[in-house]
């Protein structure tokens, strides 16, 4: 199971994008689930162990060392365009925790293109497997 965290300002648009990513993953033959910030906080992943991908959505405020450390570790974090200005702060924390992160493709986010964001996430999680050595690279 791979765990992706999608963050935005308050959690509303990240919820919409996370839903689209889950739908796209399922279209592509993966099993996927959408979880909420509380699920990450309380490590409620046991019932989803059989899933290929678990997408957690929430506000960028979740990305603090105390919130992520000691809880279920996520495999990657994607930051939405409206909080791009907070990316460097989040990146510093996530690098310390050895969690890869990237800004989401702005155009794909605006158009709610779950397929592009899924590809970006999978590349971020495993750049060698998905053929992209630069994990932060945006794929089109």
C-alpha cells in the first residue's frame, strides 16, 4: 500500500482532487481509498492494507513534524497551487522526515485532472519505476 497526502489551504479542494485521484486509480485497475486527516492522525490504515493506493486529503497545516512523526508515515505529499507559497516550509519538514514532496501541476489541479496528478504522485513515490529521475518534475 502506498500512501499519498494531498494538501491545500483548508482541505476543501484537496478533497475534490483526492476523490479524482482515487477514481482515476480505480479506472487504471488499482484498488484505492480516500481517507481524512483524522485517519492519518490515528493510524487508521489497517482496514485498507489490501489497497494499492490510499489518498489522504487535508490542510497544509497537517504538514508539521509533530503531526506526521509518530503517525503512519506517508510515501509522498503533493501541495496544491493555492498554498504554493508555503511549499518551502513544508519541504523542509518533509525532507527531515525523508518524505518526498512536490507542488502539484497547477493546470492539472485547476482542471481537476486526477489522471495527471495520479501520474505525478506515482512518479514522486517511485521515480525509478515510473521513469522519471527528478521526482518533483511535473508530468503531462
